[in-house]
C-alpha cells in the first residue's frame, strides 16, 4: 500500500477548538442581543412612564388653574379657548399629549368632580378591514 | 518523527492561543450582557417602585415614608410646595427617573 504524505494541517484538537469557539461565540452573541433587547425595552418603559407622569402633572396644573378661575369667577370663553378647555353640556374637557399616539383625557363636571382621567390612543388607524372580510 | 512532534506542538500552541483569545472576548461579551441585564432589572424595579409611591401620594395626599430597601438604586421623595418630586437614582449617581407629582386637593 502506498503511503501519502498529504497533511491537511488540522488535527482533531484544532477541529474541536473551532467547534467549541463557534458554539461559545454564538451563545455569547445571543446572550448579548437578549440583554441589549431587555435593556432597551426597560428604557422605553421608563421613558413612556416619565412622559405619562409629565402629562399627568400638566393635567393637574390645568385643573388647578381651572379651579382657581372658577373660584374667582374669571372664566370666559376666551380664557377657555386660551387654555384649550372645552366646555359643553356642563362638562369641562381637555387633553394633554403624552406622545405621538397617546394623550391624557380629562373630563370634569361643572363642580370639577373628576369623571374621566385616562390615557387614550389618538392614532387614527388606517386599517383595511375589508381585506379580512369575505 | 521529529517533524511530527514539532507539528503537534505548533498546532497545540495555535489552539491554546486562539482559544484563549476567543475566550477572553467571549467572557467580555458575557460580562457586558450581565451588566446590561442588571441595569434592565434595576430600571424595571425602580419604575415599579416610583409608580407605587406616585399612587400612594395621589391617594393619601401626603409625603410617604420611603421604606423600600432597593438593591442598586435609591428612591427619594421631596415636597415642593403643593407638588411632590419622586426620583430614582442609581448607586453610581446616574438618574433613572424624576417625576413631579401634582395632587388635587
């Protein structure tokens, strides 16, 4: 039998190392991507909550202004327009923008009892429902 | 025979060097990931606590007692006129969140 001197230059140890390194690198990359995603998500939640609390504070400020104006009997149509407060059917309504898609809606009675104080979605959805219906 | 053992030693050397290099990089990535996970956990925990204190302030209309012993951040609440300022700060001094809470009397 003829013996050849052809050598690939790679032994079993080299192959095992390449495989191990490849596995660990993939695992490390996946771990990093997951951690990065978690961190970004947590940051987004914090900034979302911060925006909501800011809007809530502005809503409270507006409530105080309205209360003060009512007590001093200074409420006029112009004042309400200036403050962007609607007064219809005995209700005061205003909304504070939280972000592009959401706002804080406040509805108060004539005696300034809070009737609605909630986050609402303001995005006008452009959904093509017809494609889902036969 | 001599050449064979030389080749084997050379290969082992390459394997050790490359493996060590890759391991150092991978350990770095794992450490970074671990830190990011820890930061994410701190942010989530801090925002939950801030929300709890804000609800408490709005419900009771008074300065609540900060009793939560957080790991990695501190929460402080101050009264500023009619309003309350709730802030969460990491142990290294970085601000996580600061909110002003208005109370309707």
